């Protein structure tokens, strides 16, 4: 494994070689790509003004004095841990809702289309359960019922994706097979695209009427293995991940960084990528389906003193070069708000789609 000095040297060379965003003079047509690479001139100027004010405000202030956190250690090193407890009950499908929605769709069995489904309903087979002893469809029905009874969500997700798009409400209703304590809502902040360090991992777990948000921050690049290990400690086989574009970006990125350090992988588990569902529900209703847009338009929350995602690497780089913790503050706030908004989106869609009327 490369030494931490070597890791730091390589990272600094990459940062100097490329800037992965473009400043445009007009907002133009917005994109709902999760990693937004375009920053309007107005956003850029506001961010630079924020950066200057933060550097002034936090000059000579220590991280532990500015943020409610502490250094934690594990076999892979140390990182800075911040914990927030928010009053935020998570709404989920009930197990009864999920079972009713899934079992009523005979087309989830291979070979049954709309015509065959109507014919079977005419014969009295109104649910997949009724087909378990059928001479043609019985084997497939029993297999599907077995997955439901064992609540094997990852296999059920793959089953549904054979017949339905990943954005279909039935794919989300699988969440009802989980207790809310199984959910892990997560989001990462990085120094760029793949191959660069993760600088902050935020994850939240529901507990009763609260949402407990854990954030693992790198004060320097050498703390990345410890932060990765802490995140992996939250993931079990019963975990159900909730992310926004996490299937394409966040989770592969975490796995790539774990592989870089020779650490074990993330346990395979269910994963609900809310980007797909959000696009299905709101595309065309708003300018785009970015988290901040949905946060504003659906939940009425407008962020103040936020750092755009594309500028997070630049803010973090200023922190590393100056030792001033000011630029870290909006990064941490940005990440925490992303996680909370994710919880809101999940809950809102479970409420909207829970009655099966789509």
C-alpha cells in the first residue's frame, strides 16, 4: 500500500492539473445530473464572497472549538466525527402495503403478460399467492413468495428490475419489508471524480422519532481509510441504503477508495437510489431534479451560505493550504442538509405512493 506521504503527493498533483467545473455567465438550462459541473457566475461570486468571510471569521479557530465533534480512532487510523440528532421521523411503506402491492401484480412472474393476467384473474387467481399450486405458474410463484417471506430485498430488487424500470413505485415499495432502523441514508463529498479522495462521508440512521446523522471528516488526506472504515461499520446485510445517484456514483466511489487502500468491501445489501424515483415523480414539474431544487420546491427550504457541490474541492483545498477551518464549515453543513433532504424525499414518496394509486 502506498505511504500516506505518497498518497498526498499524488492527490496534490491531480488537483493542480484539473478543475472539474465550468463557470457560466448565465444559469441556462439546468441539469439534474447529480454531480453538477456547471456553476453560474452568480453562484461562483457568492461562493467566493462566502469563502472570504469564512477565512476571516475562523482565523486561528480550532476545528473542535467550531464544530460539535471529536477525533475517533479505529485500526485504519483516525478521523473527525460529528454527530447531530434531528427530530425527523422517517415515513415508510407498511409491510402490509408492500405485500398487497407486490402480490397483486401477477405480471411479476416470468411469462405472464397483460392478457394472461386478465385470464388468470377471470379464473379466480387474483394474487401471486393464489398461484402457488398452479400447474404452470406454481414454481415461479413459490420462488417469489419465498423471497418475500425471507425479506430478501436485494434479490427482490433484481427480480423486479427484470420487468420494471428502476423508477417504478413497486421498486420503492420493497422498502416496506424493512424496519426503519435498517435504513442508512448516505452522501459523500469528494475532491473530484473517481481516483481522488473522499473528504467527508455523511450517513444517517432513523431511531424512533429522530434521525441520527454521523459525519466522518478528513482533516488531512491520510485519514481517509479511517473514515471509510467507520462508514462500513454502519452497513450490515439487513441495511437498506438510501442515496441520490448513489448506485452510479457514491457507492462505486466508496468501493474504489476501499480497494485503493486494500480494505474490505461494503457488505452487499438493498439500495434505494432516490434519483430514479424523484425523476419519475417530479421531472417536468420543476427546472431540474437536483436535491437543492426539490428541497426548495417540494419542502420550501432555501439554503443560506451554501457551497455548490462543484466548489467543494476548491473550498477543501483552501483549507488544506491555509489551515483555516472556515472553508470546512459550509461543506459539513451542505453534506448534512443533503442527507436530511434525502430522508424527506424518501418519506414524501412513500406517502404519495403508499396507496398503490400511481
